[in-house]
C-alpha cells in the first residue's frame, strides 16, 4: 500500500520556505520529520 | 453392499482437465476483449469533450494483470486471513511471518501473540507510542512507516516529477478524469484564473503567460491530461458546488470552492509570498506497521473514494505501470493546513485492499456493493463525502500531528 501527500507550502527562496528533510529511497518511521518550513 | 462394492469394476478414464482450463481461459479472454471493444466504441475518438477513462496500458505483464479479477482475489485473501488460527499455532505463525517480512514484534503495543485471533488482526496491530516519537519541530512528519519512493515539487499544470520515468498528473490522481476543458486550480498563486477582456476564463502563470488549458501537461501511456482538475474535476463542477450552497461559495476557480473555503479562515495562509505544490509518496512494505497518522495539524474537509483496481503497488510494478496510482482504489482526503491546501491519499493494493478511516464509518472500500450513501458524482467515478458537521467552526474534521487516522487492512 502507498500514501501520497500533496500540499501547498511557501516556495523555497533565499533560505526560507519549505525544504524536504528526506530524500528518495529513505526508510522512514511514522512521526519522523519529512520537511521543514 | 460389500459384494456390490467388490464386484463393481473400476474403469479409469482421463478427464479432459486441460480442455476445461483452455475453455475457461478462452471464455474469460473473449469476455475481456468484448468489454474493451465496447468501451472503445463508447469513447467516440473525435468527440472533443470525451471523458478519458484511465485504463491500464503497459507491457505484457500489465495486460495479464489487468485481466485478473484482482478485487475478488483481494477479498478472498482477506476472508482467508480472517479465519481464526488455533491458539497453539499463533506464536509460531506470527513469528514466522515476522521473520519473513521483517516485522519488529517488540514494537507492538500488545505483545501477547496468542491474543491475535488471525493474521488480519496481527497485520493491523497497534504500535507502542513510545517507539514512535512525533517530531515537533518540522512542518510535515511521515504519516506511516515505509519507504520514501518519491518526493518533489508539482510542476506547473499539476504534473508530478518523479523517479523511474513515472509521470502522471495530480488531476487524474485526485479527480479521476482528464477533461479537455479549462478547469479549477488550487488557490495557489502558481496559476491564477481570471476573466479576460472577452469575458472568458483563462489561466495565467505568475509571469503572466497564458496557460492554454487545452495544453496537455502530462502525457501518460498515450492518454494526456490537461492542467489542474487538481482535486476538483471541471470548473462547472466547481460552480455547481458553489451554487448549490452545499459549500460556502469559494472564489471561482479556487480549490477552496470544493473543500469549504471561508469557514477555515483561521487556516488562511499565515505566510505571505509565493507558494508551491509539493508531493511525497511513501510505500508501505507487507511487514510495516499499517496504520497511518496525521502528518501535520490540518482539517480534512472532503473525502473522495475512487473504487478503482487493486494492482500490487510494489516498486517493481510502479515502474512497470506508470498510471498505477490513478488506477488503484484510493481514498483522497482534501483539506487545508496553515500554508494553504493539504491532501493525503492512501492507495490500496491487492493484498491490502481495505482502507479504514477512524472518523468515517460510512467509508467502505474493496466492497462488492457500490457506494450508495455518499453522493457519487456521476461521471467523476468517485463517491464524495463532506465533513462539515465534524466541526462547524472549521467546516471539517480537525487532526493533530501524529493522531491516528486509520489504516490499511488485509483483503
């Protein structure tokens, strides 16, 4: 099974905005950080 | 009786089993072919307004898979796993399953393996909250255990950039059809709708270029989809929604018109500045903990259940069948968070055909009966339900980060 997240977030510019903290292929646990704003 | 039994001669004759299997195979093949021919006739190719049904196309493996009764197999698999196991077998059986699929039993909330009556219960086990601390400092956390298959940004026009050459458009994932019409777009400044001098609606990018709504932004298996029926279907569908007052009217062409805009004013963007659409795909392996939790603080306002197929969603098949996510059974949850639009879509698979939502008792996935209660929007192929009643103030169901939302069940 699969979960797809799609969401709006501030565009990444000059060090501000949304940034992923994981990359493709990484194994994650529930509750682990995926992205920061 | 003994004499009759002894005196009756036994004569062995071969039963043409092979002939029977060939006949059944031929019968199934001809049924599938006649159904495909009928669909092809229905979709008149030169009709510009035709709705494009999303169908599996791809290499021969996919053709064979698409002729199998996957949903029936999935329901059978579920029934089989609901058979209560003899108590003495349970510890050994579940430890074997754990060994094969890499389950960490020590993390389960209930450590007494004899108390799980069958594999379906063990599969849907709870986990000890202490072993899954919820990250407080990030904006979005992982809704489940699993592997991050894709992360990225949605390009203009709703196209999802990702790995393995798979590209599909979000409109097909979340609204089910590709239509050749200008349609709504999320309330993101990425693409704006406005009336031009001759009164027709047109979409423009931040740079002011007119986005041709008939431009095909994502080509997939020969079927192409136009920009942004993102989560909402065609524009007139939005107008219909706004007119019938079932939702407070949103700005025209604004996804809010579908997901209940005004009443979530406290969700209105806290941050100014341009925004983008981001996406992530997390794959849950058979041994993973299969309940999913809320990835952030948000309000779910609309649920759409697409009763599609149940192909396996293994990474191998995802690479083979690019349109997998928009073919499979899925439950699209649409709502808002502090930065604007937010959606989460659990997608079912052959072995885990059932998707459960703790706050939506009406939802029935992988069932024989069609969705009758929720208002199935004709022609859109999904059953839609709204959660306004869950909270008048928020016009939706509020969720805290890490809160359990539901899960995937076997079969």
